[in-house]
C-alpha cells in the first residue's frame, strides 16, 4: 500500500472515530431507555451500556403514566412551529429589503441588526422578562413566541443568499408589472429553498431545545415545553434513570426526523451562505 492510500485510510478511520464519538451518547441514551431501571447505572461506563439486554418499552410507558407528556409535546410543537414559520416570513422579508431594495438608512440599520448577533441572550433576558411581566404575558404562549420571531442571525443568512441572486430575475418580473411583494413571493422565494431550509432547521433546533426563557416565563405545566418538563421530571421521585433516558429519547426523535428530512437542503444552504458570506 503506497503512502497516498495509507494516508487516505488514516483519514477515513479518523472520520469514523469522530462519528462514533459523537454518536456514542445518543446510542447510550437509546440503549438505556430500553433497559430495566436497575441496570442503567450498573452498566454505565462499560460497553454493556450500548447493548439493550432485556429490552422492553416499560420505561416509555412509565413516561406517559407519570407525566402529561403529550401536553408538553404539543406545547413544544406549537411554540417551535410558530416561531419557525413566522420567523421565515418576517426574517426573509427583512433580509430582502436589506439585500435587494434601495432606501435611506438601509446600511445603518443593517449594521445595527448585524451588531445584535454578538449579544448573548442572557444579556437581555432580565429586561425582556420585566417587559413581559409588565404586559401581563407570563405563563402564555405569546411570551414564548413573540420576542423570538425576528432574529438577527436568520436575517443575515437570508441576506447572504439573496445578495447573490441574479438581478435579471427581478428585472424580468418588474417589466411584467409585478409588485415588490409579488416579486418576493413568486421569484425570490422559489429560488431560495436552500436558504429557507437552513434557517428553518437552525431555528427549529434552537427553539426545540430552549430552556432558560421558558423556565423564566412559565409557572405551571400548561404551557411548558419539553426541555422544562424533562428538568421537572428529573426531580420527580422516585428517580428512575431508564424513565429519564426514555423521556430524552422521545424528545430527541422529532429533531432527528426534521434534520433527516431537510438534510440535503440544509447542507446546500449552509454551503451557499458560507461561500457568498
């Protein structure tokens, strides 16, 4: 075997090793969720942790019996879905205005939007909490949705994609008498599917796993999403690690499904934004 093939083999082995390293926690969680509770901790730290010996669905049944899981699942789907769908519309329109339209103060406002990207959420959580409390929106869906529809990073991703689209597409539609909004929905949107898929997936991942803000603004379980619910489930006696791993597996499944469905568009969109950005 020559040096070139040997180097390529080493590269592939390194990639396989990294893939196994990242997949190990997920495999351990899935295997643990199928085991009897008393075996989860005993086998943790050994290779047996990845083997679901004596597999059953008892832990999953316990999750539904001990918690109102379907309620928490609905809350997560409703909150995340609304933020993603409304965010796609609002952020894409804002990015289109910055990338393709000429108006006074555009560059200054766009720079301010970009500057917002460096602000960590923890820095604005307290004033945002006071604002929500003053408006009487605590413990509502609105408090978990409205402040997060507009997002500076999503606007930047859309802007990076829109700025590279050929001007001829808009000029042809404009000569046919199309309005600005019609050009956006009939010309820009159909040619920007990778950008929409990328923003949708990133927004979904962000808000599906959001914990700090829902914990701050929710009081009871009625409007709480899954991340807050699993934290409460962790403290619910008796402590059963198999049940907790089953809860975590049920929480991760929708994320994996969404990613696998849109993986092709996601990779293409991120690559395009990176090249054009």
